[in-house]
């Protein structure tokens, strides 16, 4: 029986952003039409608490650009929910840092996309690399937990070792390595998406880095795997399939509910908190069927008939949707790559 256990909400607090990243999966820039009000945001925190979620990560867009983000973050802490934030740090000042330190987040995440020139190019903002690392230095001086996030594509694949060196120098606590997917703004830059061989090389890099660096918690994103020779060395516990709608939830800044914020397809929309309560959406037996009602007959493409199918469920569902607009059809698979004698 599939276990439903609410653990983490990733909340697109606003779509407004002051970066223009080539690989942005949601084409962030301007606020969504009719984003949630302060009152709705605060009420949403209450709803998340009632369901029993343990963590909320404020994401975007750039969450610190929306008015009242501190008030909402304080409400999250007041409800004894662990708070995380993902930011580009461009609009930060001393007050921002002070507010974050007071909030005691479990993690503050920054995207690091390459060495200085490439990072600034990919994010469309000159000076953004220096700004990020200045903020990281300040936060580390204040004993904050800082995470780096790298979305890997053809431009920065060969710079991963250089990124790794910088993260060690600055004392980063954790590094999440994930794939840039052909959705949002990245759908216009599909030529930057990794091919199968590059994907496998990425898997080997993650394993190498995990085994080399014990002082940094290296995390392979759910879009990297599955099984084969590398799986048990890629992550702390073997991949058990997508957690969207089981342990995780994604909420857009206009109240749209998805199993995962990275599932940008309309097929992944489960409702909106303005027309139904979050609790009703979460408990509705007709929602999140791709995971809650999964069986091996749902598998498609190269996943169909796979010996790991019942556990894997066809890999990362956001990747499956980004590439094919279908569930249970992973575009990449380490095990499949090996089975075909390519490694």
C-alpha cells in the first residue's frame, strides 16, 4: 500500500524575479496575475499546518521581492513549521540578512550556475556571482546553513569541478545537483539540454563528489538516477519513486496546487486554494492519481517492462512531463543506459 505522509511544501511565493535565467523552468520575471494576498498567504500557512506538513520552502521567482515575506515567514515559524528559502540574493541588504538570521531557517539556498562569467551570463545579471558569494560569506559568518543549487546543462557541465572548488572554499553546507529541463524559459533553449551520454557522466560526477567531499552534503536531485551500478552511490537511500502528492506538494503564487512545483504541465494541476481548501485537495482520493494509484501498467516508453518499475514508477515525473507531457516515462535512466551497453 502506498504511504501518504505530508512532509514538505515548496511554495512559489511570487513569480516576480530580478534575474533572467536561461534555464528558468517557470519563466519567472513578472508577478502572476492575481497572486495571493497577504491575508491569503497567512491563511495558507494555517492550512498547511492543519494537514501536518513539517517543512515549507519559500521559492519563486524571488521570494524576497514580495511585500510581507518576513511576516509570512514569521507565521511559518510561529506554527512550528521548519522554514527554508531559495533566493538569488540580488535585492538583499543588511536588513534582509538580519531578518533571515532571526528566522533561523533550516537552509538558505542559492543557485550557482558556473564560474563568474558563465554564471552571470546564464542569469542575465552582471555581478550576480559576486553578490551571491558575498551573501554566502556573510551568512556563514553568522553560522547559517547555506545550500547551493546547480541546474546542469551543456554550458556548465564542464565547469562542475570549478563550482565544486568554490563551494568548498566558501564552506557551503549542502549542494543539490539537478538537471535543467526543457520547460519554461528553458523550452526555448532545448539545445542546452544534456544528452544521454552527458547525463551518465553527470551521474558519475555526483558519485565522485559524494565520495570525495564528506564536509558537504551532496544531493542528487530526483531528476538524476535510476538504479544500475550508480544508484546506491548517488543518494543516501535507494530511489523509491517520485514523492509528489505523497510526501511533497507544490503551490503556485496564485494558489494553484500541484504535487511538485517542477511539474509545470496542466496535467499536474490538482486545484486551487481559492476554490477549495488545501486539506480537501490533499485528501481527495481523485487527486495525485499518477502516484497514489500507480501500477506498473502505467509505465511507458523505455520504462515499460522494467524490473525496477514498481519502485521507480518511471523516474522523475516533472522530467517525464517536461519532455513528453506524459507521466511515467523518464527521458533519462542510468540503468537503461547501462543495459544498452553504452557504459
